C-alpha cells in the first residue's frame, strides 16, 4: 500500500505540475490578448488623432489660401483705386490748366466742377462702403466707367 501511495503522490504532483503549466499558458495567452487588444485600440486612437490633425492642417491651408486670395484682391482694388484717383487728378489738372487764366477771378470751368463733384462722391462712397462699394463690384474709374 505504501507503494500505491507513492505512485498516487507522484501522479498527483505530475497532475499539479500539468495544471500549473496549463494555467500559466492560459494566463500568458490571456495577458498577450489583453496587450494585443490595447495595442489595437491605441493604434486606432492614434490613426483617429492623425486624421483629425490632417483635417486641421488641410483646413488651415485652405484658410491661408483664402486669406492670400483676399489679400491679392484687396491689393488689386487698392491699385485700381489709386489708378482711378491718378486718372481723375490728371483730368482735373488738365481742365484747370485749360482755364488757368480765368481762375484769377475764381471762375472755374464746368468740367472741373463736375470732376471735383464726382471725385467727392467717389471719396464719400469709398469711405462709407469700402473700395468695392455695396454691390462688391469693381472699382469705378473717373467718368463712371468700370475697370
């Protein structure tokens, strides 16, 4: 019987070692599965954050392009306004030069007075509605033609 107890004890130790080995393999596999799941979740969150960041960068580039376009348009409008102002100034100078002798008595030609009135109206319009006017159209040249 002592021999049977020894054999039984040996089988019991072997069974315990087998159970412990199976439990260790299961535990290791479970921990690896948890780690893999966490890694997959982390990668998904990283990809989502990268997508959001790329979207933000694209929006910032688009805003920058729109701002540059608006700046170019404003520059064109300012240049057109300056050209129109120079043109009307030259027209007034030419009209004043024609009538220089009559201005001694403070008599101005009707063309000069019309140019001055038109310039005053354009200046008032530009001061109240901006360079493009309320309609957003092109800057008006002297004489009322659109540029």
